[in-house]
C-alpha cells in the first residue's frame, strides 16, 4: 500500500497506554498532514510526552494504532530503525553526545546509520549548523555550549537524517527565557520550510503563532482541539478554560 | 478486607519532634558549637616529623647492630639478600600484570553480557559474576592451582604448566568478576537520555553501545580499574602459600638459609612491606587524582 501526500503523514487512532495501574493515554486520535505543524498542550502528566514518544516507538502502546506514512508503528514486526530514520526527535534535555563535538554530533547518525559518504555528510553538517545559526561552534563540545546552543545542535543533529516528521518534546522547558527564543526561531524557520512538526510545548504564544492545529490533552484524552484562533479565544471545555486562564 | 495497621506518617500524623532524640540532639548541637569555636583536632604533621622518626629508627638499628657484637647484623644480612627478594617481587609484578590483563578482557566480556537484552545471557553472566565476586580469593586460588594439571600433553609434546601461570588464572577470576561489575555499573550510570537520543537517531543497539555508551564509560572505568589493580598487586603474595617463587617465598627461603634467626623477621618483612608500599602507593595517589579529574561534571 503506497502512501501519498493526500493521506495523513501521522495518523493516531484510539491509542491507549498505561504504565502499570496508571492510565496515561485513554483513546487519543488525530491526524497530522504533511507540512502541518501541530502543538499538543496540557497540564503535566496529561500524557503529552508519552503520546509523542509513541510516534517513533520509544514507547509502546497497549491498544489502537499509530501510522507514519501509512506504516503501522504498533506492529511488532516493524523495523524500528527504518521508522526512526523518517522521524526525528528532539528532547527536553538535549541529550547531545558529550564526547563528540557539535559537528560530530550532527555527522554521526548519517555516516554510521545511513552509511552516507563522510565528506558529503560533513558538508551538509556545516550547512545545518549554519542554518541553526551556530557557525563557528562546529568544534565545540556540548559542555562548552549554552543550553540554547545545545538544543539547536540537537535540532541540526535530527535534521541531518533528513526526516519527514520532527517531534519536539518540550524542547524549551529546560531553557531560560532568553535562550528560549533562539530555539523557537529555529523551529519556526523549520516549519516555514515545510517540515511536518509535532510539538509538545508550554509556549502558548509560540503555539498560537506557529501551529496549524492545537490539541489540548488532559488525563489521557484530547479534551479540545482546533486552529489557534478559535482555540485560544473561544475555548468551550471548562478544563481548557481553566488551563488557559492559568497560563495566559 | 484486613484492617490496615496504623502506620506513623501514613495513616496517622507523624510527631515531628521525637522527644527521645532531644537530649542527643542537644549534645550534637553543643559539640558542633564548641567545634566551631575551638576548631577541630588536627595532627598537622610536617615532613620533618617523618625525618625525625626515621632518624630515631636508624639510631635504634645502630644500637641493635652494635649490641650484636661479632655476629653479622640482621640488616646487613638483608642487604645481601636484597636482589633475591626483589627478584621474587618481580614475579609478583608479572603475575599482577598478566592476571589484570586476563581479568580485564574476561571482565569486559562478562560485563557487557550483563547488560544484554537477552535474559539467558544476562542471567548467566550475572550468576558467574556474583559467584566469583563473593568467593574468597584464597579459595579460588587453591581451587585453580590444585585442579589444573601441572602439565598437558598435546600430541607427543608435553607442555608443563608452571605454578605461577596457574596463579595468574586464579587471580584473574575475582578480578574478572569485579571488573564485570565495574563495566555494568559504568554502562547503567550513563543517563537514559543518551540511549533515547541514539535510539531515535536510528542507531542499532550494538552501535549505541559501541559508539555512544562505551566511549563515555571509558573514563569512568579507569579509576576503579586502577583501584582493582592495586588490590590485586597487594594480593599476589597469597600465592606464596602454594609455593610460587615470589617475594614472600623468597623471603622465607632467605631466612631459612640464615638459620631462621628471629632477629631477621623485622628487617625482612619490613623490606617486603616497603617495596609493596613504594609500588602501590603512587598508583593509589594517581587513581585519586584521576578520579578527581574524571568526576562527573553536571
């Protein structure tokens, strides 16, 4: 079954997930089209991160289905490595490889996983580092970079794999307000380039400006969703209203 | 359902001030206050203290030698035998090097097996590790030295297995088990984010371990590895019990050749202690400085 661009890039269908007794996801469904940017917001522990981690099979799901380009993620026979080549992920704690320079961090996966030509990868890595506005920092180790710089290297590292979807798991939550901006600008440019993005975020202003669609989760279900304009001004559900009143 | 037992702090309020602790708390506070006021007791030894001590020792030795009259003094005897003892110590070093090399290779393999995803591999390596880690070194040494044949025949040729090579194997077993734990500990000490990020970049597990995890473990493993080497080097005289011709055996032989004079005990064994100390202590200091250097910076 061939996938084409008229079908959803990522399709989430009635996903259930629990950690022991704790039900984290309780029947979540939505689609993400190509070039779409969606934001998942909601209170802590509402299952946002778990959901996004299920998309690249870092977490397994108990019931339901998640497809990426028509390919079932929940399939036990799935080649996880093939899936992850298509889905990039950026974490809250950057998770750069501390024993490698910024350049090497970006180059590692394409050279060793995709077995691409090293010189070619290096050239692309320089471009990517430039794209995230870190030219000159190629030879720096992660320990020598600020949080915001590390996070941008992490974004470049994911982009080096030429993914079709990018997942951002609270990527600015560990940063101070000054550096949040530089990371958000990077993501914005990425979205403007047409990258399909799924973000878990607490940056409401950013979500409002950038997202095509916003999903509000609470206790493992999607309580409310909509395009930012209606979502922020015309929330229906009392839980959404309460959440927004606390944040905005 | 059974009624729950009353648990302090769980289903009853916990009294925050336990009266029974008050007197001792008062004493601790008093002691801390006094300490702040007066400062703590410190030895404050200077180099010249050591020098004076050494001088005192030399004087006593001189007196002892003089009191001996015409008989050759024990220190003079030691001086004659010094190369013989040092030669024995050379075997100690050789045994420690080889046992460490063997133990490191085996321990690395065993340690990696301990973090395998395959349960049988993980469990079996865990059992082996725990068995050798919790056995007395001397018993392992006895077992290996008594069980291994003294020679093996391959075809027509007979290869003798000298005692000291058996000692190498005997010592490498506990080293292997302890280093296996060092490897396992280092691997699990790497933050889970490193695993997650390399997984999400489509690295296979093997690639993740060899390219991401182990290079980060390496530095962390060096100080404990050197620590185990020191312990091993100090343990090598154990094999003298089995007659391996190392330093302690040579000392006994030398003293026997000098009619087992009781006044030889102090000089000979002091000399043994001294050479072991001079060898091990710098390694221990170096380990400490490396530990400081490689301390995890967060």
